[in-house]
C-alpha cells in the first residue's frame, strides 16, 4: 500500500491544492466565499500532515483560514481618509485563536454559509493510516509537525 497516494485519494473529490516541503504536506480547499461591493473574502480549509516512517505514525493538523481583499471605506491609520485598497490575511489556528476545527467552524459559521464535513476527512485519513499499520496523531496546531 502506497500511503501517500492513499491519503491523496481522500481529497480526490475536492478541488484541493497540494504542496509539499521537507516531508510536510499541505492541502488547501476553498470552503466558502463572501462577496460584497468591491471586496471578496474566502474561507479555506487547510490540513497539514507528515508521515513519519520511522515511528510509523502520521501527525495531522487542520484549521480554517480566512483571507480577503478589496476596497474599504473610512479611516485607516497611516493613510488618508476615504476609500482605499486593502488586502488582509488572518488565521485561526495560531496563538490568536486556538481550538478544534469544530470550534473554528462554529465561529466562521456566523459569517459564512457552508456545509463541509471536516470530521469525515480526518476520519478517512485516520483509517488509511491504521490500514497501513501507522498510528494517527491529531494535533490542534502545526507546531512540531
């Protein structure tokens, strides 16, 4: 069984983007978008995992990340009043807001309308790991992944 390929199959039905750096795999998928007058925000599901062949384990982390860009109105310190272009990115998996993906989803569910079963992704990856004889380690943050 080729475990990395089996895990990629979990995301096969999603338009997910994969990247890998030093054995750390990152998968991103846009869950929802909000558009308003001259601005746009995206809510992205992101998971990171590392397969440790020596320890026979997979370390897995997931989070929701919101990013946006567009025109803003009003006062912005350091610039003139009126309208301006603003790009911002913020995440809820670091020190600012920690918690499980379910807690993050409840927070963003107040701003976005989406249906995405995060638990099914995690459960499917965990099953693939166990079928290959690997332990599955779920982490809230990506520290020490």
